[in-house]
């Protein structure tokens, strides 16, 4: 599974409660503007990036916009780890 697929799976299973299929979640769908990610979900998403990919969440600045779309989440992980996007 690619990083992008893993991100989509997490979002669909954990934040959307399987309301949308992974294959239907567009890479540029704005999770913030569309109400998928609220403040609590944002914390869960940040924690997950740390657990799943080793993003040093306590050592970096994180803005909500860094996690607004699947593509941005993938770029965020790639910037802060040695995991290629």
C-alpha cells in the first residue's frame, strides 16, 4: 500500500467512519473546509502521523493547512521524515 493509500484509509476508517470509500476520496478534497477534520480530528491525525511515520510532532511547527488534503498530508510526512512520498 502506498503512503497516499494509507493516509486515505486512515481518514476513511477513523475520521469518516467508512462513510466514503477510499477510492472515492480525492487527493485534493479539502478536509478542513468540508468539515471532515475538526479540532479533535486534527489532533488524532497529527498523532497518527507521528505513530505511523515517525513525524517528530513535538519538535516541529504544525499548521492546520499542513493537513488540509491527502496530498498535503503526504507532503507534510515526506518533509519531516525520510519516508518518500
